[in-house]
């Protein structure tokens, strides 16, 4: 299992494994959707638009995913879930940033 820290959030990259009690964070009742959306830097993302709904990531990101070599931002967990159903087909809608 690989563990990543992205934007202050702990992400497990284990393949279909149940999270252990040691890595499962307790529910944080102090964070709301607005605060979570502001905790991601769009400079770290490879996309300019949410590939599911087309919303610009500059408007706010509440969830992210790693797909192939990309770090993609999503406006909501629902949009991320929709993308994960067929990521290859939806990647073109992400309006990926050009490599510098």
C-alpha cells in the first residue's frame, strides 16, 4: 500500500484493500465543503476543468484523483465518482494543461 499526502490530506493508494484503523482518519466535523475546496492548489493539478461537469477548477476543488501520470481536480466527490466509471473517455474533457 502506498500513502500520499496531498494538500494536507492523507490518501491511501491501496488496491481494493480495506483501510486499517491506524490510517483511517476520524470524521472531522469542523471542515465543510467550502473549506475543503480552498485547500487544494490548482497549480498542482494537471486539469483546467472538471472532466465530469466542465466547471473550471479555479472555481474550487473538493476532491482529487491520480489517473495515469495526472493529478486531476474535481468540484465534488460525485463528479470524481462519475469520472472513475470511465476515465479514459472523460480525460479529454479535463482540458489538460500543456507541459512546460
